[in-house]
C-alpha cells in the first residue's frame, strides 16, 4: 500500500476528479435542446451525443482499469485527466455535429481512465474502516454529481451557452493534475500486458448493439442494418467471453463473476442506470419542450431531487451501521421504482409540483439509498490483484447500462405519440420512455430480492456461525 500521510487531500483529489466525470455525464442533459438547435442535430444524432461518450467510456473502462495495474495508477490518473480536459475543450469549440460526437467519444476515453483509477486509488490508499468511509463518499459523489450536473448545466446554458458547461472542465482538470502530482505517490506496477482484443470486443460489441437498437426507432426492427448490427454485437460479445476464458491476463477476469454478490450487483447496477439515464434524458425534455421551462429553470426543476439525494447520501454512513446493505438497496430501488412510475404519468395537464417535483423527491431518496450498497457489493471480496479489474467492471456495468438503456428507451419513445406534434408529442414520448424505465427498475428490484438479499443473509449466517464456534470450543 502506498504512503497515505495526507488522507484528506488524497480523498479530495480522487473525489473531485470523479465528481467532474459524473458532473459532465449529466451536465449535458439540460443543454440538449440548445445543442440540438445549435448544431442542427436529428433525434438520432442527439442520442449519439450521449451514447458516443458512454459507449467509449463503458467499453474502455476494463482496459483503463487494467492499465493502472501495469503502468501505475497515479501516472494513468494524470493521463486520463489530461485527455478528459482536452476533449472538453474540443467539445466547447465544436462547430458541427460530427465534431461534437467525435470529441464526446474522446472524452469517453479520458473518463474510462479516470473513473476506475479513482476507485482503485481508494482501494490502494485506504483500508479497513477508512476504506468503508471513502467508498461511501465515492458512492455519494456519484449520486450528487449526477444531480448537480443538471443544475450547473442549466445555469451555464441559460446564462452563457451550452459550450460553457464543457469548458468549465478544463481548469478543473488542470488543477487536479497539479494536485495529483503533488499529493499522490505512485502505486506498485505489476508485470503483464494489455488484453487489447478483449477491450475491442467489449467496445465494438456493445457499440453494435446500441447502434442497432437506436436505429430500430427510425428504420424498424426488420431493417437489414439493424439486424446486421445486432448479430455482429452478439457475436463480438460471445467472442469476448471466449477470449477472456483463454487469455493469460484478461481485461475482464471471468473469476470476478464467480461471486453471486458481485454478479448480482453488476446486473442490478446496469438495469438501475439504464432506467436513470431515461429519467435524466427525458425529464429535461419534458420540462423544456413540453412545459416551457428555460434551461436554467429545468436545472432548478431538478433541485428537489438533488437536495434530497445529497441529504440521504450524507446519512448513508450512519444508516449502514444500523441496517444491512441489502435492505438499504432493496428499499432504494423500490422507492426509485415508485417515483419513476409516478413521474411517467406526468403530462401537459399536470402541474410541476405534483407531477414532477414530488416524484423526483421519491426518486432522489431511492438513488441516495441505493448507490453505496451497489458499489460495495460490486467490489466485495475482491483480491488486491483484481482491484483494478473489479472497479473497472463496476463502472462498465454503470456506463454500458446507461448506453443500452438510452438506446432501448429512445426506441420506445420514437414509437409513441404517432400523429401528435409539439408539446403533446413530447409528453407522449416522455411518458412511454419513463414507463419503460419503470420496467427496468422492476427487473433490477427482482435481481436484488432474488440474488443479493439471500446472499447477504447467507453471509450473515456464516459469520454468526464462525463467531459461535470458538465459544463452543472454549466451553468444551
């Protein structure tokens, strides 16, 4: 373990850098209508502004996590921040839609380095109770960053331009590079090589699936290019599993899936984030295009969720000392589901307070409860040599869940509201998408109840039995 003489400074650098990634992941949402108008993007093109980022982000996360083990996590952390900051500058200067989409993909490369490396640095620098607290703050940062990004994005878009929402990353990335070089010490480097074939299969396979699902909304499921993309995606993902089972140093060690707790956490996280991307992507369009909010008003419109999410995230460390993680997770997913179903009923006739703000509060409580247990379960029982791969796989489930979720929800929304135009059509699109988000959350809740809750109960019984055995032997 590297020297940890300044734990507060180390954790601050890690969390601020991760916060920047999560902030950028959601700051775009309140600027979507302005981006669409400014760059003359079609609905499909607008989807790719987000999916180009999350696809590259999610597809390269595993390689980014492995790279930290091989070349040193501090060095890679600084490289990732530099790439992310440069891409943010290019996005802020984008003259056309294709430039914007390409720069977003490059930004995904930087994010794929910073996100898993930040969690791996927590594993490297902290242990015991200190690591538990650090992971709780990391999880809280994920929820808060996603929520505050909407407010920051709305304010900058309304007061300056949507470009400012990306340019603000440049000085933050520069400051974190200086801080990382001054505070962090290099982690030990492991011998090995990159599993480039595995990383390419993951990225291209998921990309093909997402492309096919998005295109189905306009071309139909029977289209030759849609069918071809889906077939290629399935074949590449099958090749990924085959490659990883044979690779000496796989980018995605299949042994990580041997734990029911970790596998369940990956599945639940992907489903949960697939639903949440729909919440952010479509609710901002409901407020701006259907209810007539400005970007700043839309950002403020998310404030009920942001405030509640922040309060619950701060309370999570205390709640986890009184309640099992599995119970908190189940309650969190259930509350998110209730809020999403409620929000899916919002339309032109409902007011903001009852139809939007109150269900947002319920979703915010649910998200605040769910994130920390999901993160802990995703890295539970991981050996030190697999810390980077496990954190990468956790973030991969997060990002690819969003990419696939947005693709599915966009296809569902495209088929709704036939014959309608204007705000009425937007309301129908949003209602259909959020109903589909509710279905994803229902499946996530099923995974939690069937896989994670029984596994947690089994672990508690095993610990109780192990604690009783010494007492029995001593009595004998």
